[in-house]
C-alpha cells in the first residue's frame, strides 16, 4: 500500500440496531501516518466506529475502504487483522501468568498452534531483535522477565500495545488507553502513541480532554452516529455545537 492518501475511508456508513442508528450516514477519513483522536458523549458511536473497521459489526449500508481499494465489508475479523489493522481494547488482554517477553513472543508468533507449542519453539535472532526493539518502544525494556500480571495498570496497557504492534498493523485502533492511569503513565502513553504514529496510522477513542490536548493533531467529534466537527483542539472547543453537545455537558475543555 502507498503511504499517501487515506488509509481508511468510511462513506455513508449506517449501523442500525432495531431502528436505533449507532452510526448514521457516517463519513470518516484517516490518512497514512496520522494520529486521529475521536471524541463524543456516551452513545455517540465511537466504539461502533472501531467495531465496523475491524469487522466486529456489519453496517447495513455504506463502504469501508482500507488502503487503496480493499473493501472491508463482509470480511471476517481475522481476515481484517491479517490485512494490517490492529486493535487495542480498553481493558488489557494479556497472559497474566506469563512474562512480558513471553507475551510479546506469543503475539509475534500468533500463527503457531497454541500457547505451549509457541513457548517451546525457539525464537530466531530476528524475532528476538524485534521483541527487544518493541520493549524499548513501550518502555518495558527493564522488565522482560517480569510476570505480566504484576505490572501496573499502565504497564499492562503498554504491553498489549506492544503485542498489537508486533503484528505489523498499518492502522492501529486504540480504545480509551489512559482510563485508570496515573498522570505520569498518561503522559508516557501520549508520547508512545505519538511515536507509533511515525510508522502507523493511529485512531484513538478518548474521553480525557487533557490527554486529547497532549496528543491530538486532528480531533473528530461524533454525536448520534455522525461527525459534527473536525479540526484541532482549539477549533473543536470554539465550535458552539460541540460546546453545547459535548464539552459543556462534560465540563471539560476548561
């Protein structure tokens, strides 16, 4: 895929749950190597947007185009993952009883037959080098042999981000990464996501407006399943409809 133009393009997407439109004629575009933050009140369609991109939810109308011309509609979740879309959910999903290194090793060899077979197989020098580089990226280079379950909440989130990026996604979907983190962990997570955007396109769903200010280049505001505003943090904060619907209600942005 070219590194120019859009990496994901949603046009006229409708997700209908018995008459409730979770996404309502949604148009949404993210470019290669872009860090996009999506905000909006509860029920705005933020998580549904990610569900549609990764194939978990099937729209009743619209197009979802990945890269130059790959239509994601109708493809299974595992097929979409293999195409180059990785997702980090809100709650970390790691193997708590395994070490940090073993978690990353398992993710790197995700096509192997089972956890134990994978753990018993010997890593190649290239694989070990990739794991070491990922440990540096996620800030866990001093904890490779630590049991993952003993990590702090923030460190668990970073580990799962590492597990996802080892699968080489061109597009990374991240759902509320800093929920429950300390201020220091939140700051470090912002730096990590900005670093990842140098090699991947990243879509971040977030509620914490202080964090949004830290990382955002472009912010998309969703309301009732459609985009009501896009732009810098300053642009969205100055938008009267956004202030009425989202910022004022949540008392953020002050």
